[in-house]
């Protein structure tokens, strides 16, 4: 899949919520699971490389979640769900953590590092 299409979707997720039609246009060439995993992989790798901020990456994964669960009702494949959960963990202060804890640094970054390391090992 052409990463420029994914990059365009990620950028659109940061500025507004993409419509079902925008996501669906890519499905003409990929199956649901292939698209979700390619999108999630790109978000994870670009975030870890410093080319996406946490806010942009989190918003992109939230857009994918909305598309998968509300627009198509297909859900996310396991890989995509793992990436989604990694970014979700950075959205809030976890019980037992003091106020000064950065949930992105404590939970999201290590989870994304593990996901990308698994990708690189394959």
C-alpha cells in the first residue's frame, strides 16, 4: 500500500474526522484487516520516529476506531487494536500514579516501542 495515502488520512484525522467515504476509498484496493494494520503500523512507526506527535497519532487511532466500530461495525484486527490501546493508555492518569506522571511517557511510548520492535524482528 502506498504510504502517501495513509499519511494523507493521518493528516486528515488531525484536522477533522474523516468520513466513511474517505476510508472506504482505500478499501477498494485492500481488505479491511490489511488496511487497518497498514494504517496502525504507519502510525506507530511514524510516532516512534518522531514524525508524528502523540496528539496526532492518538487522534489517528481514534479515527480508525470510530471507522472500524461505528461506521463498518467490523472491529479492529489484533495488531491494530494493540496500537490503539497503546495510544489510549496515554490519554489519562492511571489509578495509583501521582499527578506528575506523564502517561504518554510511562505507558504509550514503551508499548509502541515494543510493537515496533516486534515489527522489526519479523
